[in-house]
């Protein structure tokens, strides 16, 4: 039952995060195919990351020490971002696309990815409800905090796909990689420099969301096409 509830919550978070960036592209089949492909990328990213960690395990112990932890998160962030951006980039390459369309496809792929990778965490958070050490309020805040983690997947991939149309793809991929690395490392500690993880994630994801929202509005406006 908890798993099904987690799936519903993750789906709602993903839709709330990406639909505002989808705009008119919401009627395009490729948008929804990007969403499904992003979810599939979540599975392959997990498997691909494990393969990569197995390959480097003779040289770096990724299970011990800060260097090992940083290496594991760095690899996971790179594999995840590359795999979830690929289907959206493929979608925009199939025909003429402006920045707004590219942004929408990337947001969909990021939403699918975020939906897949956060389900089990949400299920664990739901399982804590009723514990003598967890209040319903703290559990609810912890669950809601994962909305911003899904939103981070949405905005980083949306920016990558936007750059695939408008230029600067390499820089956007590097930025997405670094953001996912920072958030992945932050998840390993209760606080980052004394600031709760959820605050760090919310500031980064909402900041990028606002930036992309302005780009989408400008690219989709009649003046942009004149």
C-alpha cells in the first residue's frame, strides 16, 4: 500500500513540476514519449551507475571515505543526466524546434526520471509515519521536500535540452552535472554548512525554474517569433 501511495505522490510532484514548463507542447505525443523515456532512463541510470562503480572499485573504494562517496555521486550524477537528457535531445532533433519546445521535452524527461528515482524514498518516508520519533508534521514536510528534488531533475534536463536547441549544450550539461552532484552529496548529510538540505534543494530548483519560465515565456511570445 505504501508503494502505491508513493507512486501517486511522485506522479503528482512530477506533473506539477513539468506541466508549467510544457506550455503548448503538452499536446505533442513526443512530449509524453519523453516523459516515459525519462522514467526508463531512471532504471538504466541505476544499472549503468552500478556497472561503472564495479569497474572502478579495484582502484577506488566508493563505499568508504569522502573521496569514495564523492566519486560515486559524481558518477551517478553524470550517468543519470546523460541518460535522461538523451531522449529529449533525440525528440527535438526529429524536426524543427524552438527553445520553448526543447525546454518542454527536457522538462518531461526530467519529470519521468525524477518520478522513477524518488518512489522508493517516498515509500520509506511514508513508512516512518506513526513512529514515536516522527510527528505527522515532520513526516509531511519530509515528503513534500522531495518535490524539490524531482523539480531539480526537471529543471536541469530542461535547461540541457533548451541549450540543445539554442546553443551552449556542453555548458548546460556541465551545469546540470554539477547541480546533481551537489544535491547528491547534500543528501548524505542532514545539513549542508548548517542549512537544511530541503532549503538548498528548493533554492536551486526554484531559482532555475524561474529562469526557465522566463525563457519559455519569451520564446513562446508572439514578439519572439516576429
